[in-house]
C-alpha cells in the first residue's frame, strides 16, 4: 500500500474482528525476519517517542512483510479460510523461480500509513524486494496498490494530525545510521486472528540459497 496522504492518523480498534475471521483461528503471512540486536532498540525508541498515539499491546517481532496470504485452512475449517496446503505448494513453486533477494537489509528512515507508523528500508533494498513480492502477489489486491517494504511499529490508538506525528518519529531517529539486518530466509508465519497485534509463530522457512522449504515442528500446514 502507498504511504499515507491523509491529514490525520486513523485510530485502530483493539478488538476481536469476528466478522473477518469467521472462526478461523490463524492467519498466514510470508515475512523476512530481521536479525539485528540493535533493531529491537530502534523499534522501542520510535515507539516511546510516539507514546500514547500507539496501542500499547503490539507484540509482533520486527519483520518485513513480503505477502499476506490470508486465513488458514486446517482440515474442514471455516469456509472463510483461503490459505491451505494447495496454496502453500503453489507459493513454494512460485518461489523456486523468484529472483534472489538481499541477504542483508538496511533499515533506514521512517514513514507512516494511515493506520500504522513504520521504519523504512534503504531504497535499493526496498526495490530489490519488489520482484519477490510480485512472485507471490502477481496482481495488485486493490486499485493504486504499491508494495512498500517496512517494519511496522504498531497500530495507532488515536486520530491525530499526521504531519506532527511524522515529525516526532523522524526527530526520534535523526542521525541514526542505516542498520544492517540479516535476512537469509523467507518465513511463513501465522498469527492468531483474535489478536491482530499478537506475536508471530513460525510455520516454516524457505532458504535463499537452496530454495528448499522446511516446515517446522508444530506447523499447521505441511506441503
């Protein structure tokens, strides 16, 4: 999605969106998990600067989303489920031919969508992730869609003017050098649908070098 062009942030609801998940317990996402001890410190620094503008319960590990996959199908699950073993196999097949992505991503700068602020990526790294995203999402899911790789900082709890919010975020990060984060694997992860800001749980990973997908113990989907 494109960065926000709105005058105000959009407050997010902190609730269970039953009308969305319709009883599906998990939602799947492909992500690049970023490995750098200093990244958690940078995320915390940014969150502290934004203070009560953000919901306090955001528990996601720092990551870059590559492709949202949807509600997970487990056996004879709810009809709302869209991502099951067949879809996982199709994704893995697409990824066999996807261009290589950088093994190291540089976190740099910041920005905001209407509902969430984020840490940005170096422009060259962000551009290098576009073909990987397009391999999994060949058609834009919405008009004017544009994939913006980023590290989400949380969900807005208040509707407040966007410009001073961005100024506060940028001031908190001013002078910080780009932060190199290792990302050697593409991870399929899931999160509980009743807690959309809850932690990510690893399903499996696809190695950059071998393009082999390995399901983890306890994975709900096995290709």
